[in-house]
């Protein structure tokens, strides 16, 4: 009410309102209204819970309303609220439109679905504000323009038992100063998946101030995420952060995984301007059969491919880097700037990775790497330098350092002394397996593995109960939707002066630069990310000014 005459012959009553889950709401009501304020411990008042004219009484304990004739529903309303129509078989998706205003998706419903929608303003999906035991969120083939970002916000505190979320973001494209942010808690059984998407930052990406990112700029932000029995997957996605010190994937506030939680990064292609491809600003805590895995991913033109600033604590879980390529890395490919602790049968597995850095090792740890009753396993990795690791390793209580068929500086390491020279520590503590042998404890996550055997020159882990995937890890990777074949794209710049770095999208079949001036910028044409069936590159009458360089690069 604005004036005293706005409310006549009535009353204002406020009872048991909470803020952020706690009692203590403050009210700004002019004294002229003589409002009644009740706490949660006060007896129930009829006027606070029921429509008085159609209510005979309200119970003092549960505030249940007993309706008089003509009263309907829990609050004894004068008109019955109609039941919502059945949605069985209905298409609840918004399709093929352009939206220029901010969207708060899914509020009060169990489904939020957008297909082929172009967003020119932010989209906020607050999963906690949705309804139902299973909250389904789908964004398929959507485009974000004009700096618009997608926010997927989980529960701020532990949700009631039985609630979970199923979030699928596929075919998303953002290249205009926007990005994707995933935050908060996701309860057991939840799945959050970003797949087949393109996130390109050719200019600064600015997120909302509430997330405290300051000047940090990133294509994808994982903010204070807690995965308890839930899985976050980033798969088959192209991320390029070529604006200044922008980051490809920024993990803020660390990440906590427990009770078979998992973070899968699978077939992720990341390019930066000698910045950080994946930066974890905080610690990593994985326990209770959880998984953190980087698989079949490519990291291009970075200072670090993966950088972790906080402590890493792994208990009865696995951290794995499998078949990833670290190309043109200025510094260490994987850098831990604090301590790393493995306990309770945990595994740190590095398998089949390639690092072409010429100045620093593949893996670095500033603090001690301590393993108790756990295993560090390095299998079939290749590094250009003769040293592969730079760390201080402490093994105790049955811990093992296991190695097999690694190549450092063009030489296949075959002895404990050779591994010691390559940075693996004390030769007396190194368990070496030959290239033609298949050892379960070296190649697999032993708690989930029944056996291992060599098949066509490949060591294959045979999973037992509770083991999943090629290494028999405790949490299986989610089943992804089939990859949708897209027409090969044609990328053309003609008759222009380019002063900001551009990115050729993955899968391009033809790239043409004709009558172009590159002024102080150094774009990269990275052939391995282009069309698999072949690519045609035309560079004609291109001028380079102010230190500009055009890189045309093949694979390693």
C-alpha cells in the first residue's frame, strides 16, 4: 500500500517467512497499517493460512484449514483451482523463435525445453525453483547472440531426498561475448550434459556480478559445483578463448565429488591465446568412488592445458587423463600448484597422452604428491622433452608408482633408472611393465577390474561388478545423444582488415583469406580440427602488419 486509504476494513498479517532457508525476514510496513508479525514458533492464525470468509477453523499445529460451505482447496478459496491439463504426449518445447528479453526458464514447472531458439538476452535455468521430483531441462540447437549467456543453477543447499535434475544442452552456439555458467549442487542421480556445442570468445565474456568473477573471462564457467552421486559431462565441444587472457573452461570455488559423483571431459577441443585451457581456481575433492576424467581431448596454444590452484584430495576415487593432446603448450601441460593427496585405493592415471612442449614437462606439482595405499600409473604417454614429470613424490602404506611404455624425448623408457632420469623419482620405488605386457594394476582401476589381457596389441581391462568403461572406473560415462552430422562449413574473410583474432569453427571444409590485412593479430588455422574428409585452404593477397602472424598448423 502506498497511502493509508489503500487498505480499508482489512489487515496485514505476516507469519513465518524465511530468507535463504532461515527465519529472520525483515518487513518494511508503515505503522499506520498496524500489521501483525508472527514468528514460526507462534500458534497458527487463521488469517495467515486460510481465506477467512470460507474457513471455520485452522489447526494450531499444522495450520490446516477446515472449509465452510463454498470453500475449496487447502486454503478454502472461494473458487476451486482447476487441475492442470495432462501433458502426456504433449510437446512442451519452445521452438524456432527469437527471444530478445531475459528468460527465467522452468519456474514452477518440471520441464524447460527450447529447440532451435535464438536468444539475444540471458537465460537463467534455476533448477531449484522448478517443481517435481525430476526436473528436465533441454536446450537443443540454440544460438546465443549479443553477449547473452546461459546460467544453469542447481540447488543452493542439499535438496529434499528424491529430487534430481536431468539437464541436456546440445548443439549450443555462442560466439558473441556470452558463455555458459553451471553452478551449485546437483543431488544423486542428476545428469548435467553439455555436448556438440561451440563456445567461442573473440571478445570478453562478462558474467553477472553475483558470481564474483570480476574481470575473469571464460567460455564455460563451473561455479562452486557439488556433485554428490551426480555427473557433469562436457563432450564433443569446441571451446576457443582467444581474447587476451580469457580462459576456456574456468572452475571457480573448486569442485567437490562424492558418493560416485563424476566430472567427465570427453572429446573437448580447447584453444586459447597462450592462456589457460582449463583453470581450476580452488581445490578438487573426490571421494567415495568418484571420477574426474579428461578423455580424447585436444588442448591448443595454451600456457597450461589444465591448471589447478588448490589442493587435490582423492579418496577411493580416480583422476584420469586419457589420450589427450597438449599442443603448443608454453608451460607445463598439467600443473598442480598445491598438494596432491591420494588415499584409500585411489588412482591417478595418465594414459596415451601426447605433449609437444619444448620448455616444460608434461606434468608438474608445486607441492608434495603423497600417495597412501594408492597408485600413480603412467602408460604409453609421449613427451617431446626427455623429462616427463616435475614433482616430489611420497609413497607410503602400500602405494605404487606404475609405468609402462612411455616415450620421453624420442626414447621409449624401459628401466627404472630411465624413468628416474625422466622425473619419476627414486628408481627403487618404480614398478616397470614392458610394452608387450598387460598388467591389471597398471592399466586399470583395480577395484572395478576382474582381469586384463592383451588383445590385438592393446591391453584390455575386463570389468567386474561396479566397474565401467575402458579402465573399469566406479562411475560410467553417461550415454550421449548420437552425434548429428552437419554440413561442412565454409569460412571466408575477404576484402577486410582484421584487428581481432578470429576462430575457424571445427569441421570447416574450406577456409579462404583473400585480400585481407591482418593488423597485429595472429590467427591459427589448425588443420586437425577441420573436416576429416579433407580441407581446402586458400590464402591470397594477405598483408601482415604490426607483428601479425598467420599460423597454418598440421597435427603432431
